[in-house]
């Protein structure tokens, strides 16, 4: 069995040979986050720039969300968001929804609103006896989101306490809830924020998903089929 | 390792060319080509070129210091609570994965599409241990049921018609005949959903391994990558050692290049970032996370300055779609895991030239692969290098053709000067006499008989240009005008 | 003005199989007042060996080429792929001769494909050619000319300016014709499968003439066009352009 040291030694021998004897010492500093002193500064400047461009970013998100096959709705208050979600759930004749405990979701008061329509609403967490079964059996998963990328209509979601990975994965319908101030323009923006966060946190242990539309495949005759393993119907509720 | 059939290139190419269903499937590659072109136009050509250039720089620098970045990656995976195993070859990699499965009493493994796991042949290995491996990408699932190798890097079942898929599902799954593609996908979804929920171990590839955070990145559309890395108790990811990138923000360079080149998508439905196992305050996720980093001949490519570039590949498949040869012969002709132009470089580099000698020659060197490569990998240059290794390389590498080498020595003598050149032309023009008809030859002896089977060959001119020049050396009118 | 003097590199295949293309090239250049010389020691650029994997042979022939053309101001060839051998591959082929480095670097930058030379170096827009009868011409983009030398606009510009010539665009004109040198002999079935798709596009274009900047691609395409008795006939761009000059096809 190869140890790490033996493996890296092989790599070093190959490198020396392939570099024609040129000296290889330390990695290029420009590639290392640890050496990137500006990241916090960069993130701050970016945040300001994005705030100024918010309206145009929301327009861009609207266009790209349609291309990415999200059903997108813009609302201007929590009450409107709640109403929109209840409408979606009743429209689908849902029996059960599972949700996360994101603040953006919690404060909508969804449980009461849904129960009043006889739709059972469950906060999915490790206290559920059968988490996977509950999620797989639910009609809808509702989650808050961390960032929204305008260019690609991508919504990012880090798994954490109260936010199970499978809430947005196992039910056939996913409703993603986000605030307008979570908008960034590009993937690059999002990763600058993530790097700035990581530079401050010591806990690197995280699982993130970038969701950019419904689950789909084109593996048979290049014909697109929506909803192969993950949700086939995805809604994006953006609170301005 | 999976079966190696690289020596059957010619007959398997012929099979594909003469199979109308396969040709129809291959014609659909035009969708990929168009999708890519549209996606780049939307992104902006200039911005695209900047991304390409930056991606290449990152790859160059990362590979120049690969030991450092692999060290960093493994340290950070371990810091996040994961385990890292470095495997020299596929045997070591398989044994390690088997050990993890055994230790966890695993009965079913759900797999998300991974070329490295194909390279390892882990599925057969697990079957040998009495463990059930289940491919969950729809295309991979189809070819697993059909007991075939992937046809294309990103579209494994490209060659199958919906009728063939329906017939396959009827035969293996006992499902009813179905002509609707959505319904066929629905059958697979139902079967696989149960497998997802009962599996004890999930295996995925890694499109990228981020050194600085210890994160592996999985790019998928179906959601099976998320399932495989979230539902089972154990998650094992496999990656080729060249797939490491320094930092998270590098993904903003690579991801658009990958998805737009591959399927013409702005982005895939899902990009999953996994860093170690489930953390304490997380609600769900695997208890164990293992990352297997594979060499398997890659260090040989790293050691060869002329082949190192092949390790920049991000497996988007654009070179397959653009290749005139792949577009006719399809994926199985290449006989191993990696088909198409990049396969013609990687396969002989990993398996050795004597086993895969035909592949570097099976290219017109048209350069379409290089043109579409998002990392600007010069595949034709490497094919020429491998051709040269095959004919003149060090002993044990080369595998030259005797008649051909003889002809080449003759040619070399011919072009050694104008006298020999003229003489050879004269001899040829005499020899061709009995074969000729008008100005053309309709039948030549081997090894040129393949040409004349369907093409006329021109006759050697009675008076070559060298001989004609003497009568045209002084231009009739212009000579005086130029004052010469 | 630079480029008023040019050495013709006729290429081995034109020399032996298609000397008329060489004559047409000379005629064109002289028509445009270029003083043409023909270094008689020339034979081949080495592409055949390079393509077949015979590196050492290719190196020897490349060295010879450098010697033969060292004194030439500008080298012009009626072939995109032979020029590509010099332009793209010589630096790598002759890497082991550091004493040749400067020569090679300079040589590769003054070796041109014919249409590239006429349009980019000479600044020609119209050679003043006129065809005796209306002719529909399809231009095929040869791979090396297109992707290594960036030759695409130049030949089209010259063709479009010819009186009586109607230029039609082939579907997928930039797709390879399936020749590939040794490939066409080692893998004739694949080569033909690729070619037949190309010939389908030639057929549907309704062209009378299929033209290109490389004699070798035309040998491949034309060989099958003859065998299949197609309406279109293959013709190298030098011959096509020269045929409309005063005095017909002969220099």
C-alpha cells in the first residue's frame, strides 16, 4: 500500500524529470488564499458595489431564472412570500412539506399558514425518526438560500443545523426562499464571499450546494427530461 | 482494470461505421457542438479567452508544484475529518475501497458517474466481493445494465436509441415496453430511488479537488451526485491526482469552461461541494468520508514535458464532439475508458504504446480538438509525439511496422536531393504504366490498396516541376519590365 | 516593398503529381510583378515523415529545408499544410540544434501559403482574373491552413474578386475532409466515411468546382469525386485563379 510520502516522492521525481532539471521549490504564492491579504477588503468592496447594482441584478436574475427553468416570483414582504408559498402548495395539492429552519423561512410563519390548509409542515432535522423516509415522502421541500447568482440563476445552500442536505433533494418539488440582498452577479463574486468567510472561520468542515434549476438528464437520445433524481419542479421566491 | 480492447480499433471502428443506429446517434453530436458555440457566444468570446488563458496558467502552476498541492489537499481533507488514500495504481485503489466497504459491512454501493472509477474497474471488483454496485447516472445505469463501457466522457449511453433502452429495461428490469423517453427515465428513477435509500456506501468522482479547503467538487445535472454524497453512511470519492486546484475561487475560472464546453450549459443543475464527512451540528450526511487519489501512470505523463499538458484536461468531452474520427467511429473503438482525441493521448500514455499503438495514428490531425479545448491543450502535437515514440521511441516502447519503415527509409533517400528525387519520379512513372488509366491509377498494391479501393490516385507526372522550371526560369514578358 | 521577391517552394506532391499547380503559382506571382526564383535543391518539407511518426527522418529533411531556403527573402508555397510544417513544427523538430534556432525562427515567419502571401503580404484585393464562363465554386477550408495559419478570409477574398466566379459556402466547410496524410492509407474506411459526408455537402452546394489551398486534400477529395463521377471537379486555387488570367492556364 502506498503511503502519502511514497506517493509524493514519486510525484517529485516525475516533476524533476519533467521540468528538465529546472528547480521546483515553493508553490506560486499568487495561487494561495493564505497569501491573499486582500480577500476581506475585496469582499467589502464587492458588497458595496453589488448593493448599488441591486435592481439591475434582480432583472438579470429574472431573465436567467427563466432560462434555467426556475419558476420565479418576486414579492415585497414576508406576508406576500407566505402567500405565494401557500398558493404553490395548495396548487400542487400537497399533503406534506418539509422545511429548513433558515431565518428567511422561519419568520414567514409557514407552519400555521400551511396547516390551516390541511398541509402538514415538518421541520426536517435529526430529531425525525426517519429523516430520509420523511423527506422522500414529502411533496415539497422548502429551504432558505445563502446567495443568489444573477448570471446563472444559481442559489447556494450550506448544510447546517436546521438545514438538512436532503430537504432540497428528495421531495419532487423544491421552493427556495431568498432575500434580494443576497444577490451577487457571478460565480466569481460568490466565491470571493465564501473565501472571505473561510478566511475568518477556523471550521472548514462544510457541505455546499449550488442549485441552478430542476434535476434533469439528456442521456437518452439527447432529449432533455426534467426531474430524474432530484426535484423536477423548482420555485424561487425572492423577497425584495 | 476494465477490459482492454485497444488492439481492435479497426474492426470496431468498422462496426460503428456500418451501424446506422450508431451513426444516427453520432450525428446528434451536432447538438453538443451547437450548444457549446451558443454558450460561448452568450458568455462573450473575449471573456471566454481570458478564462481559458487563466485556466491554463492555473493548471500549469498547479502541476509544476503538484506535490505541494496534493499535500495541502490531503492535509485539509483530514482536518475536516476525512481520510485520504494515495494509490499508485488501480489495484491499490480497489483494495482500499474494498477495505472500507468490508469494514462497514456494505451490501449496496450507489455510484455517481466517475471516469476514474471506470479506470479502476471498481464495479467488477465489488461484484467479486458480493457487493452490489449501482450506477445512478442515467446513462451509466443504461450501460451498466447492458454490460458495456461508456461511449462518451459525458454522455455514456450516447449510442443507444430509445428503442434499445426500452428493450434493455424490459429484459433486465422486466418493465413494460415504452417508447417515451420521459417514461423511460421515470422507470430508472423509480428503481434507483429505492437503491439510493437502501445503500450503505456512495461513490462519486471529483471534478475538482480544492487544495486550500480540502473540498471536492461534483458537477451533475441529475442530482445523483448529491444523493451519493448525502444519503449513505459512507462516502468514497475517487480522483485522478491531476484534478487538484489551489483555491476555491479558481472554480469561477473552471466551472464556466467545463459546463459550457461539455453540454453548452451556463451551469449544471447542481454543483456540490463536499468537505469531509457530516459535521457535528449538521442534520445529515455521511459519517465517513474517504478520498482516493490515483496516480496509475499519471506520474509518467508528469515526467514527460511533451505529455504533461494532457494532465490539464478537465474532461469536458468537447474534443470528442469536434473530432471527425470520433464522430464516425464512436467511443467503443478506442477500446478503453477514455475515447476520442484526449483518449488517444491518455490511453497509450497510461497503458503503454505497444498495447495502444493504433490510437495516436487514428487521427487526421485536423486540429479541431485543439480549437475547442477550453484549456487549449495541443492534442495534435502530443499525437505526433506518440507516433514518433511508436516508430522510433526507446526499445520496449516502439512498435514499428517493418514494411512501412522500409518505405520511409526509401522516401528519406528520395528527398535527400533533387537528383534522387527526379530519379524516383522517373522510376515511379515507369512502374505505374500497367496500372494506369487516363491520368489516374485505379488500383495500387498494399499498403496503398486501401486508398484506391474508393479513390483514384493521381499518376506521377511525366515531366515534374523541377524539369519544367528550366523552360520557365525567365518570365517571357515581365523579365524586361523588372529591369533584370 | 518587402515581398516583391519570392522563392517558390513547390512542395514534393505538386512537383511530382501536379506540376501544373506549380506553373500556375508562378504565373500568378509574375502577373503581380513578383520576381520568382526556384531553389533547385528543394525537395520536401518533411511532413510525410513527421505525420507518420518518423521523427528522425523529419528532422533530417527539415534541416535540409533550412539550408536550401536560408538565403530566400520570402518563401511561398501553394500548400497550407507544408507551410504549417515549417511554421508550427520546425521549432520543435529542430529543437536539438540550438545553432539553427535563429534561422528557424526567422524562416517560419517568412514562409507563406500562396493566398496568405498575396492578400496579407502583397495587399492584393483583386488579381484581375476573369473566367471565360460563369462558374460556381465551393471553397473547402483545409485544416492546417485554417487552424495553424489562420487562412480563411484570404482565399475567399481572391475568389470573390474573380469575374464570372460565384463563390458558394459549403455546409460545415471547416470540417476535415478525412485525408490526414498517412491516416488516409492506414484507416481508409474511416477516411472515406468522413469524406463522404464532405462530398455530400459539395454535391448539395451545386458547385462546378471544388477548390482549396492544398493539393493533397484535393487529391483525396478529387480521387473520390472522380470515382463517384461527381459533377464538381477539384481544382487547386492557384490553377483556378490563373486560369482566368490572360494566356490561359500555362505560364
